[in-house]
C-alpha cells in the first residue's frame, strides 16, 4: 500500500489494514491469547497476542493524546511523557502492563474504540491540517498518524498471521 498523502488516503489505509488485522485477530483462540510466544517489540523478548493488541491500543490512544494536546495548544511530548524515541521497547512494555487486566474480548473492543476515535478525529480535520505543513520534525500530522496506525496494523497482521500458521490456527 502506498504512503497516504491526503485525508481520504489516510482513512482508506487505516480502514483496509485494520479490517484485515481484525479478521486475523478473530482467529486467535481466547485460551491462548495471553501465551507469550510471539517475538516481542524489544530484542530478545516474547509477547502474547494480547500484548500485541495492547501495543496497538497504546499507540492509538497515544496519537489521540497528541492530537488532543495539540488542539488545546499544549505542547506534545513525543513520543510520550518520560520516554524518548530510543526507548520504544520500554514504552511497549508500559502498554503491555497497562492493559494486562483486560481479557481478550475487552482488548479487541478497546482497539476498535481507539481506531474509531482516530477515524472520527481525522474526519474532522482538513487535508491542509493533516498534510499541509510539518508537525513533528519533518513529518506532517497525517504521516505521524499513519506511522502509528495503518503501518503498525499491517506489521501486527504479518506477525499474527505467522503466529497463527505456526500454531496451526491458519492454513498455509
């Protein structure tokens, strides 16, 4: 899929990648959703399908936080308060821990809700706001949203499909 360059492209990319991912997440049996058998986001670690979904929720909700702060004219601490871009493994662990008490269906619902919130806020914004000027470093709002939504959805889908095949929940 090409890099979105407009609001409609961004919404299309999010919709397509998310819908494909959700179809595969629906194949994960509830009783193994917390099994740590996927390569983790930090080198040398393992995570569960539930951790993978927690990671996506964390980033989606973080993007919403960035946009809310920006809308209020408040500074945005990229990537997150207390974290630097060089600490994304630790941030991933924070997301895993934060959503640890949610069961598999609750995690999937929360992911759906975060995605819906992102779509709603994107719809409210113009192409000019999303793609007209840099927002963080050289990146536009639209590109920062894409980096943390449709791209991770596609990456998560590749990971979960490989896991499903390995566990024989998905035929090759």
